[in-house]
């Protein structure tokens, strides 16, 4: 009988506040901050310090789904965020509904990671840039790509801006150029040069007066944005950006982010370091006044030199006084003034201005730091003060060890400066305790105390209940690599003590002691060293058999030594690994020992004779931890290749491969019942993997892995790396927005199958009619696969189920014969009122793709003639209906504005202000106050 196993699936991911490689942004209400956390997105309430919502792109987490860019839609509502979009490492873009916390659509177009996202003012268009050097424009309402803009020779950097009410788009790239695109003509109309290195960021103010760009140069370059009305006759009408000037930055690090606040009065310049320069943007009156003062000082200097000299500068003084002083030319230094410099404690990853204006101060600026923190600062004219900080929900660095309590209710994790205690079922951080660089940890029996072994060789005793460090013992002269509790004969953890292994060549045995406190008459836990085993090399890992009979020690010389626990006599030496053994574990019955090494192999040994049962090439990099599931011979291993693997140590078979971590996995903990495991990684995340009731078989999983390898090879074949690259013209070009994916190929197969099925059904219908004429026909039985639909309706149903974004690529993959069959049904579908748009899209794509064959094929001529007459009429009817509805809505708006005292737009803005005030009042808890009683008028 074939043996079945139970599947493990991703259960929970926590510990990450903000990713390093993605920018943060505010929602339009200014109450929440969108912060990407690896492959998830969190909506943070900064005042409460809690994540109100979490968005996950898929139930199956993977590093290919890492969020690389995010953009919030500039919604007209000021009380809540209606939606946002996220770009991912696999090139996909997801559109989210914030209130429902669901993904509304997935757009596939980029071949590599998405680095830039930006909505236009009406949120109808979305522009995206990626590492594939392309910029794609998306129709948000239609959930489809419009066109692809090609021209940049390197990846588009994380900022795009729309100009002229969304009619133009400005992009920057690492190719040192800024390009201005006319979206109506779908063409690059201006290329701006000047930077001597990669352009990392750009932004435009709300009024579209200035555009600023920054690179690795020490200057910020400013451009004036000109409209068609400002064009002069002798100037080019394509010159949208005009050079305004440069400002020397104080910091010499490269520019990482440039952001204007919502009003355009402040400009934040974040560098790839620890500082942010805040510039004040002066209005036209102040700029003119400052320019006059500058020229006045210049005139005084010239006059002073002229008084000292021989009056050779008299002509210059006259020219200054007559021309420039009356109508001075405003320079960039007259408009942009350095206000403050914000210096953070760690390197800054991204910045974002809050759209709301604070009651005190000029603006609120939020930062994401590279130590997994979020900070919010209040910017004022004379100082910068910190308002909020979110840091308790994650470690400041990578997680080096995880340990579960005996009842699996608590999880302890260590990092370079703190120990955190979590609830593994909810992912909530319960305690944060300052400590040294913890490399290993363990709970003391009873789960009231915990032990942490540090890199400095100290052994820390922690009180779990109070969240404090009781005692720090200088246990070893080198790093403590392992803490292993001593078990009883029945395999349960005893209260007698534990064993530590260190890089100082010592293995020490410790016992627990309770000391009486004279202050409050309570007892405090302490430990004492009772035995020491000297080794010849650094100790990397220590393990004790469940019956406490054998002690195994792995050394830096790639060997594993086995000793008797009671007498510490040498028993076995296990040879075979080519690099040091980093982790070990012994099965619950004491029969098997598994070792993981830096040579990427797992070796399964028999503990009775020390024979190697099997050597398995397990991971693509070093194996960092391995653990048996209790009372079984199943085991889990983790490695630097970011994978968790599930093994059967009896059959030496790989059962499952779990993907989800974005960096090296350092540590692993398995629950006592084996119902879940916990892993900690270099990406600062802690992930829980739950065992489900779904069975699986080894053969099926092996076939799945082979299919994945085959599909990945097919993807590599589609992109020929040796093919000559297309020469991109300097003025840019336009391409198809979508790309071929597994979904588009599956949709193409479904459409072809539907057409073939319908052809067979039509033949059956014709045969039945002919039989009825001859008197031989019975009752016709339709194909049950068509769900009772007619042939035309069934093909329409299949085509309508194709994702809107995948429709174009699906039609492009159809052969000409099937495309001709599909066009024969269009004249019937166009009579359905709600399918006119779909028919127009299908007709356009098929005509553009097969134009030459359609014009020469005789069979296609009648279809084209019929469509020519019908399509124009149906589109005109739909256009008239939409125009009538728009006119009716305008009429209703006019009626409402006439009945109201204020204009309609002012009334709507006033309503939004009232709602915002009510929401703020509800947060402060003012709604619990009793309403004031009205004063009674005195009786006459």
C-alpha cells in the first residue's frame, strides 16, 4: 500500500515592520501608512502603533511575490483609502480594495521587478516602470494595459509623475536621462540630459510649477514646467521642461528619494544614508522679494568696489540699477531654501509626507529605517521632533534562534540586541528584553524562565513573566553555539540542568539552583557549572539523546564525537562531511542522528554503531538547522537557499519543499505534537507552517516538482538570451503592454477547445435536422459540457471569463483558422448590449494581428463586410447612451446646486471636512461626552 503523509502549508508570517527595498506611502486620508513587509502589505495606524489591516497577494508565499513598489490612489474621499496598487518582484501589479481587503485584479506586463508606480489625478490611469527598462500605462477601470513605452536603456527608478492633467508622463532612469512622454501621441517628445550619473528620483509639486530630479551628483536639478499657453513663438512647443537651476546639496551621498508635500511648500531630499534635507519652497511674492534683496546686495558690492577703484564699474552699476532691479529674474536659490536637516539613528530606506497639515508645525514626515522600524517626525521652522515610533513588532536585525516552550504557547527569538517572546498562534509580541547577541536559546522547565547564549560567551537568565534579565553569567570565553536541555529516561525535559557548547573548545554541564532573596523573601533562579568536557577544536553544535545516554558534539574539524553522558567517555567518531557540521538532532527513539553541514549535505547515522545510512544532497547552500518531528522519523531542514524541506529519514525521500522566506533561513523549531513548525530568517521574519489534514503522496509531489522544472525551462526558452537585442530608437517607441503567462496560455487552450466543441455540436445539430427530414430523427440531446447554452453563447461565455488583462495575449496566441471562426460569431454577440465593448476589443486585436491574411482570404470578406456595418451602429448607440446619461447627471447636479445655498462642489468639500472632523473626534473618544444642554430662554 502506498504511504501517505500530511501536508504542511504557510500559516502566519510576522516580525517584519517595513521592507528594505520598497517605499512607504500614506493613504489619502493621512491616518494610515502603507508599509510593505516582504510579500505582504500592512496598513499602520501610527497613533495606535498597530497594523489595522494586512494584505497578502497569495496564500502561497514566495520571494518572487516580494512587494517592490506601492502607490495609493489619490481618492477624492478624505476619510478613508479606497484602493491602492502594489508592484511585485515577478513583474505583476495587483490592484487592492482596502475596505474589503481583497485583490481586485492582477496585471501582468513587466518581465522583471516593478520599481515605480504612479496614479494620475483621476485614478483612471496607472503608470508603472520596471527593471526591464519599460514603462507601461494601465487602464485601472478596464483592468487592462494600454501601451508600453520603450526608450530607456536602463531600469526605471522608483518615481514617475504625470503632468498636464495626465496627458504627459515624466520618467527617470539609470541611463542618466529624463524623458517626457505625450500619452495622446504615445511618443517621447523631450529628452532632458545634464546629470552625470544615474537619475534616482524625481517629483513635481501639486501645482505643477517645478520638477526636481536628483542623482549621485552633489546638485539637485530644478526644471520649470511650461504649458501650451506659456509657449513663446520662437521656442519649441515640445520643450515641456525648462532648466531652472541647480542647488548644491550638503550631503555627498547619492539621492534616494525626492518628495514634495501635498501643498508643495516643502521638499524632502533623502540620501542613501542617515539624513534628510528639508527645503522650504517660497511663493512668487517671497521669491521676488528675495531676488530684489539679492540684486540690491550685489549692487552695493559693485558700488563699493567702484568707490575704491577708478570708476571702471560705473556702467555695470547703471545696468544693474536700470534693468534688473525693476524686473529681477528669480533664481532657484530665491525659491528653494534649506530649512532643516533630519538625522536618523540608522540608515533611511524611504520617506513619505503626511497629506494632512498638523495643528502645530509645518508638516509630518514618516521614515522607514533599515533596522525594521518606522518613525514619524514633526517638522517645524526651528526644530524637528519625533512623534511616533513603531519598533516593538519586530527585531532590529536578523533572527538567529527560535525556541518553543514545552506547551507550545510561547515562542522565544533572539537577535543581536534583544530577545522577543511571541504568541505563535497570533504573531503578537508579548515581551521585549534587551540582551546581548543571542546565538541560541532554550526555555527552562516550567516556562517561567529562559536561557540565552550570546556571541560574547555570556549566559543570560531571563524572567519570562516580568520581561527582565535576572542574571548574566560569564559562562564561556568564546561564542555559545548550543544550549541543550538534559532529558529524563522517558524523553521528557528534566529539571536537573542543561549543556552548552562554545567556541572556546568547552562543553559544560549546568544545574539549576534556586537562591533565596533576602529583600522580598522570594526565590531566584541561577545556574552552576558542575562538569566540563574539553575538546580539541571549536564546538559548533551539541545534542543529547532523549534517554540522556549519549552526548554528540560537532567540531570545526568536520567530525562528530559521541560520548557517554554519565562518564563522559568517548564512544564513537562520525566521519564523512567535507565541511563543518552546523546542526544535529537525534530522533525520539534514539536510533537515528541527522547532521547538516556547510557542504550542503544531510547525513543520517545510526547511533548504535555510528554507520552512515544515507548521505543526501539537501540544499543549494549550507544547511543551517535540522530537527526531527517528535515520535517519528520525519525531519525538517533549513538552509541558506531560503528553503524549508521535509524529509522521511527511513525512506531517505524528500516529501515537501516549503518556499516563503526572502533570505537565508537561520533557525527552526518544531512543536511537540508536530502540528506546526516555526522558522526564523535573515529577512527578519518569523514564519509558522501548519500541518493540515490534506494527505499527499511522494510520487505526486515528485511529478509536481518535475513539472515545475519543465515549466521553468519553457519560460527560459521563450526568452532567448543569445538573440540580438532590439535597437531602441532615441525618440522612444510603443509596444504591446501584456506578456505571455501560464494564465494566457491556459485561456488560449480553453478558447480553442470551446471553438472545437461548438463546431462538433453544430455538425450534430445539422445531422439531427437532416435525420428529422428523413423521418429518422428522435429527440436531440445537447452536449452537457455546454451547460445548456447555444453554441454562440457558449463561446461568448468562455471568452468573457478570460481575465481582462490577459485577453489581448490570449487572442494573439490564437492561430488564424481559429481567429476566423471567432470572428464569425462577432455579428451575433454585438447585438448583446453589455458585450459591445468586448466585441470591439476582440475585433480590434484580431484585425491588427491578422490584417494581411484577412484582406486576402476570400472566406473572411463576408464577415468583414457585415461587421463594418453593424459595429459602427452599435458603438454609436452606446456612445449616445453614455452621453445621455452624462447629460442627465450634469442636469441633476445643477438642480441640487440651485436648491442649495452653497455651490455643489463647496457643499461636497464641506461634507468631507465634517466627516473628517467626526472621525478625529471619535478617535479621541469625545463621542462619550454628554451633549451640552441649551440655555432656556427666560419666560416673558
